[in-house]
C-alpha cells in the first residue's frame, strides 16, 4: 500500500567507478524518498553491489555524489555513514563465526549511534541482543541464539546479518541479495519482517534476483545493466520494458512475473 | 664535482643492495627480510674459502655466490614454504632468521679489521679531477648491467611476465600451469644470487662485519619502499634519491647522519604514501 | 593369516566441572572451587613470596622477567586487536627517555616521572603511530621495526639526552623492595586486568576488529579510533616498563631501544600461546630465566630467541599455555577404534 512520500532521504547523482580498465558503475542517479521501498535488479555483474559499496562508503567513487538527508556523504568512511543512519547487509555474509550468535550483535550495539538510542553498559548488552534476536526468529528460550555462528544453517546466518543491520536503528536499510541461498519457507518467514519495517517507516533498498517476491513488496524498481541504469519505474512498468527483458533474457520475450 | 660522482656511485651501490630484494618480491611477492644476512653471509663464505681453504680469489668468489644462491633455494623449501602467503608471518620469519644468522656470525667473531676481501684490481683512474678506484668502476658496471637485465627480464621475457602474473594472482597462474613453489624457490635463489654478486663486488671496498647485514636490509627496504615495489624505474629513482641524499647529508651536516636518511625516508613514505612515489598499487595503502 | 592391527586413538573428556559449557562452570563442591582457584592463586602466591627468599642477583632476574612479561602482555594485547608490533622497544625506550630526562633535567622524583612517562609516553606513541593505523598490518609491523632503529641513530648522532653514553645517576626508589614489588604487582595486575578487559564488550570489539574489520565498520564502529586506543593502552604499558627499568638501574641509554626488547616479548608470546595473556606471562617467566642462565653465550641468545620464534610460527603449536590448560581441564584416555 503506497504511503505518503514526502521528502527525499537519499539522493545519488551520477555515481561512477572503474577498477583498472573495467567500468563497474557509470553515471547512475536515483532518488529515494522517505519511507519508500526500492528494488534494484539486473543481471550478474551489472554493478549492483558496487553501487551499494559506493553509497555505503566501502569504495570511493571516481565521480558523482551521494547525498543523505541533504548532507553530502560522498567519500565518508563506512562507519561514519552507518552512524549517520544508513545500514546494510552483505551478499557474502560477514559475521564472526567464532562467536555465539548473540555476541555478534554486541558489536553494533557498541557503536556510538546505538548508545545514543539505547544506552546499555557491559552486561546489559547481552540481554538487549537476545531481545533483538527474538524478533528475528531466534527463539529466546531455545539454545539457538547461543550457538556458535559457524554452526548455524545459512538461513539463520542471513537473518543474523539482517538483525545486525537493524540493531543500528537505521533510517535507510540496504539489503544485498538477502534471499540468495534461502529456501522458500525461509523467504516466506523473512519477507513479512521486512514489510513490517517498511510499514514502520523505514526506507529500504533491496537488491534481489528473486523477482517475484521483490516485485510484490517494492514501490519502485531500478534496473542496472553493465553499470548503467537502463530503467526505473513501478514493478508493473519495468517488467514490461523491452530493455529489461533484453538485459535479462537476451531477446525480447514476455517475462512472467 | 666530488659530490656528484660519489653521489652517483653511492646510488649505484644502493641499487645493488636493493636489486636482489626487489627481484624476489617482484617475481613471487615474497619480501625477504633476511636479504641483508644473505649479503654478508656471502662475504663470510668467500673469506673462509679464500683464507682457510686456500682457494684462489676467483674461485672463492664464484663458489660463494653459488653457495648463497643454493642456500636461498633451500631456505624457501625449509622455511618460507610453510608460511607462504601470510604476509606478516613471512616478515617475522625472514626477519628473525636474518637476525639469527647475523647474531650467529657475530658470535663467531666476524668483525674487525682482519675480515676483508681483497680488491679485484688495485689502482684507479681520474675522472674530471676526481679519483675513482677500479673497484668502484666494477661496482658501477655491475650495477648498470643488473638494472638493465632486471628491467628486461621482468618486463620483456616470457618467464618474467609469467612471474609477474603469478605475483598478481596465484590462483589464475596456477590454473595456467605455472609451478608455484618452484618459482618461489627460484625467485629466492635469484634474489640471493644477486645479493651475493653485489656483496662480492662491494665488500672489498671496506671491512666486513655482521652489522652491515642490517644496514643492507635497511637500504634495500628504503629504496624499494620509496621507489614503489612494483616498478624498476621506481627502484632506480629511489636509489638515487637516497644515494644523493646521503652524500649531501654527509657533506653538509655530518657523516654520522648518513644512516638517518634512509631510515627517516622509510618512516615518512610509509606514513604518507606507502605505495611509494612511483608505486602503482594504491590498494596497498588502505584496507578499506 | 592376517594379523589384526589394533588402532587406538586418544579420547578427551572434560572433567566434570567443565561439563556444561565453555563459559559456565558448575560449581558443586569445595573441591571444585579449589580446582578453579588454584591455578590462579598459586602463581600469584609464589610470585609475591619469592622475593623474600632471593638474593639480589636473582631478584634482578625476577624484575627482568616481570618487565619482559609486561612487554609480552602489551604485545599480546595489540596482537589480539590485529596489530602486530615488531617494535615493543619503541614503547620501552620512550618510557625510559621520558622518565629519565624528566628526572635528570627537571629533578622530578620517580613517583612522578613514572606515571607521566606511562601516560604521556603512551599518548605520544599513539600519536606517532596514528597515521599508520589505516594501513595494512604489514606496514604497521615495518614502521614499528624501523622507528626504534631510527631513534637509536638519531640520539647517537645528535648526542641529545645523553647520546651514546647515556645519563647515569638518576634517582632510585626509596627502598630496595619497592621496585621489585612494583614490577611484580603491576605484572600480575595487568595480567588479570587484560584478561577481564578482553572478556568484556570492549575487548570483544577489539578481537572482532582482528577477525574482520570491515564487518566491524559496518556495525558503525570507528575501527581506527579503537586501534589508536589499543596502541595507547599497550604503549603506556611498554612505557611503564621502560620507566621502571630506568629508575631501577638509575641509568638512561639507547640500549632501551634495542632489538632485544622487541624480539624476546614476541618469542615469549609465541612460546606461551597468543591470545590468552597467561601464555605471554608463562612464556616470559620461562624465557627470561633461561636466557639469564645462557648469559655465557652472549649474542647467541638473540639467535636462539629468533629460532624459538620461527619454530613457533612455522609449526604453529597452540603454545604451552593452551597445552597445559587442555591437560588440566580434560582427561585423556586411549581407546580402541
């Protein structure tokens, strides 16, 4: 259900990045309004993850700007961008496998951003972490939160990554292929969670390959190919566009969504 | 004029110190911090062959070079093989083994006036009013030859290119059929051989003692870091910058300041621009 | 006819007290309490009582062991954070020079020079190393290696702060036992303190930085600032050790920047096992007396430390402490397969 979209929270202007001779991202621009849910799709190698890295500060852009809440954050360090309110998950899950699941959450809880919202001293954070995990499907009373992260199945790891990102109380959440490697049931249990966050006012950018699930929740879609933006619009519009079909399938064919 | 010529000679000497280290790193990505130890070890071996085994100078020199090269080869298989790829472990292990070798040599009494290698040829020439001995001319010749050979090898031969490919991406190189460990050991043997040849040519200029080992390492590091580890031109530029810097410091401030030049150069470059003045790999700098 | 070959393997069983989990101990009896307390209490007791029975030479060895122990603990702390320093001598010498010069030129007594050297020296070192924190680990190691050498040469060349000959007749401690017990108490205190710190959330963040610093950054934490803090803490410790030794010998010299102070702590930690601090302590308690008894060998001792270091890195044992604690906490039986 479309909500009242007022001001623009994230603005990306003509971002560009090349690695050596390879152009990863070229002149990509878009706007994200507050509370909007945007999907980014495109074939493998189209520059989606690089785009996210550029926005979140892990890679410095060669050209272009990133503006968050009217503040130019281009080139800021990743931790600073997180502290300002943009949080992300990783395609290759980055967790601390030698620690129990709930201890993984302690790290974001130690950041200055969370201290402002939540407070918490040594000892209390353990409980806060368990609380947060409970919302993400790690039942409080079971042994699951206490298991070593390295022993958890893939679906749990993805949700742990999500929990880490959400523990930071972001205003913009960027999900990089959250559903990859998840089973149908895991997707079915995680998607409502994300929808709930959206309802609560979170602006979300979601990179996905599972178009059916993505199109059912997003407000608009951005399509990348070879580092360039080739289409932007509502899910309906985009699925009918010739360029999109060509990019994914190679020839002009009807895509069944 | 004197400053110019001796600055030039000093720079060549520094380049000779660095070339073995640079080659090993360029081929296989191994930074051999025992480089200085290998250098002085050659002198030690040559001296013993000359004075205890009674072999003629020529033979002693060549034998010493071969022995050092072989030692470098074995060194790879015994030590480096096990920690290959872990940059930090390589640094600690090679450095520690270098120190161990030097301390061992010092313990055996390897310092003092009686330890020196004879000059190749006594006498010298005059050049623009400045006297240069034949030994130093040998040094210059060797230096120029090495640098040219290094450049050609690394940039223009098939093997050289294969090596560089390997240093950049071992997986891909492996899948194309390049033998990883053989190349690693060969690179170490080559690097030690170059260090050995430099030692044979330069050591007759003065006395031998184990502290030279650390100095040579410092110079090799300074030249490589300033010039940037990936470029031959950088290495040459680095040796000239430090070489002339040293001679100027000795002339205008004081001879004791010579060693301070390369040391401060290392610190400054590492703090400000770690990939070196001419270095190409910017990813070396920041982790993020 | 084929003979049956009996295959055996070692089977390890946790002793009853560790039955539940890694972190939670189920204490059931006085015997269990004793079992837990003894490994901690006994070494402390020994260390505190032993100076009363030692002659002055052996007391010096003990002080040295504690000093090197402090350096080893400092190294272990940095290593737990991902910073591998090849130059503990940098901190050591800094502390020595700050306290020595304050004492000699300004006549400030040890009770003030030592704290100033500790905190001030630590701050200076953190400042000095701050630019390198953003680089890869190898560069940090190289800079810490080269800096002490540079400082030695600079002091030697310019002759400042006593130059090559150093400054002697600095103030001593009021009483002979003070420096001994200062060394021992601080050593034990830091050992227990560091273990607690690393088990806290703060320590967790530091260890996570070592594990995957990008992940920590994406958790909104300024890893560079944390690393600088770690350098300050470890550096202050090294400076403290340097200040202590300076007033103990009442002499200040460039030997405080010597390679010896950089290598032996690393060898000690490698021997004892990195990451547990107890390993660092154990390693230095073994190596320092050992090296004293080998004094006749002179420079060869350093070669031996280097060999120990190399062996530890290459064959990668868990270190003596891990081995011992495993033996203590587990039964080993041999069973047939």
